[in-house]
């Protein structure tokens, strides 16, 4: 029989009066998926393709499950219930009931494979009621539809694909399919020694010809399903190909940006190498100048030492004035007059002393001036040495930064390869030459004779 379906009842989220909770652990759960998740699995891609084609927002579908649930054309899902015998001859607690459960279990194993367009999401074998019975809930769907979603809910089309074409009001697709499934259950029953007793309340037994026709129709349906699957696969491949092309385009754009960056780095590296060479030369010159200044400073130091020695000599000479006899005024003779003593002894010594003092004064002034000049010169040289030292440090820091840039360029060469980097640089230079030529086009002059 077919039913409205209650997934919560089937999964025993609640117990009805006719169930025995103490035997619920004997029930068999084949599958229990969320219905909305199944809708996403079956219809999301088709829904995206449908919405993409719509130019009017009011024709777009936000939630396909809600559309089907609130509509009147199709049910969100269908349920069939299968039972062998009744509580009198196939009671759940009896040996026959256990046999019926085996039959229903074997029937369930092949149901989905036999009905590929009926997506089973919930299936239970109940052993906690009067007799064993099977609940199967499924979503019927069709693919390749020309109206609405190309993959959509449709019991009629799903059964038609399986080979059950509608005829009279009595011979609907659903009635034909139900009769066929009864035949499948009867075949499994017969394997277990149970014969189907028809009491006139069932449809007539399908003829052998009808059975063969349905088997052929089933094969055709499987082929059509295979073709549909391959078309979907082809569509997926085409979508993936478009994505790959977009990714390739993005990679190429990224590569172009990298080439531009490499070109700029290469030019910067060349400029930095030239600057590094110039700085190295300046550094050598500064070191040479520094060495010369140090030599000059040593020379000045030697001159200062000479001045110190001269000062010592002067000090010794001054000391000589106190002790050397030639600088002492001699005692007058017994018969020498004061005038004679003055003219012959005192005055010559005074003149000699004046000359010596004058020479010493001049020498002292010269030494003081020379000392001042040397001190100023030493100060200037120390300042120049300090400036040169600062400049050498600054250039050393610049060289370190240049070396770091050179290391970065080396990393790029190791990553992309020296030849690739060189090729990128050459291409970038050629592109710049073209852009420069475009910015300053040559004027064409017509030559007239």
C-alpha cells in the first residue's frame, strides 16, 4: 500500500498505541537521511542553472523544497508499506514472522538498484507491531526536463523512465509500478517457500509478455539514466573546464604581475649594483684619505714632540743663565773704576742678555703660533676623520641593504630559474621600449620634390 508517510513515526521518535517499545530494538534501520539534505543533493545544481537563466527576480526560486512542500502539483516525498500476511499467520513474535522479516529484508536490498529514479532517504523494518512490515520513503525525480528545473520532482516522469507508461485511468504509472513491485516481492517470497495467495483484491498477475516488456523498458530506462548521468558529467566537466580557464587567466595575470615585479627588481638590482660599485670606490677613496690624514696627524704629532723638545732646550738654556759663568756678572777688580767696570763688564753682559731675551721671546711667540696652528689643524683633521667615518658607516649600511636586495633577487632566480628571470627582464624591457615608443611616436615627414 502507499501512504502519506511519517518519518518521525518510522524512526520511533514517538510511539503509537499499536507499538511495543520493548521490542523496538528489533527494528531495522536501513537509512535515515534528512529530507532537506537530500533535496540539496538532488536539485541544488539544477536550481542554480534555472535561476541563472531567469531575467525576472519574481521567477527565481530561493528554496526548491519549500516550493514543492507548499505547492499542489507534487508531494515532497512518497511512501510505500509492504507486509506479508497478517497478525494471524505472520505474527511478529512467531517463527513465520521471522521468515517474513527475512523476505522483506531481501526485497529491500535490491529496491534502490531496481528503482534508480526513486531516491530512498528513509527505510525501516518494524518488528515492534503486530506483524512485520517495511516502510520505504523516497523522492521521485527526473532529469533532462525541458520545463522548469532540468532535474525536478516528478513521480509520473520518474516511473515513466523506469518503463511504466500511463494508459487507462486504471492502468496509471503508479498502479503499474505497484503491481510490478508486488511481483518482485512475490518472487522473493517464493524463494523462501511462501506462495502469494491472491484473494481477488489485487491486480491481475502480469503476463510474461508484460513482464518482459517492463524488463526491456527497465533496461532502456537504465540506459537513459546512464546517458543522463554522462550528460551531467559532461556538464560538470565543462563547468570545471570554464573554472580552469578562469583560474588559468588569473594565474597568467598573476604571472604578469610577477614578471612586472621581477623586472622592477632586476632594474633596481642593476641600479643598486652600480651604486654599490660607486660606493665601494668612494669607500676605498675615503679609506685612502683617512690613511693620509692619519699620516699627517702622525707628522703633526712628531712636530709637536719637536716643539716640546725645543721647549725643554729653552728651559735648559734659561737654567744655564742662572748657573753658567759666562752669564754671571764678575766681581770688579781691586783697582777698576766704576765706569770701567760698567763699560767692560756690566754693559756687555746686559747687551748679551738683551739679545738672548729677544731671541727667546721671538722663539716663544713662534712656538706659540705654531702650536696654535698645529692644534687647529689637528682639530680640523679630527673633524674630517669623523665625517669620513660617518660617511663610511652610511655607505656600509647602504651596501648591506644592496646586498639584501641582491639576496632577494637570488631567491627569485632560484625559484623561477635564472633563464626565466632573464627572459622576463628582457620581455619587460622590450615592453617598456614599445610603451616608450608609443608615448613619443616619431613624426613622419613627407618629402616633396
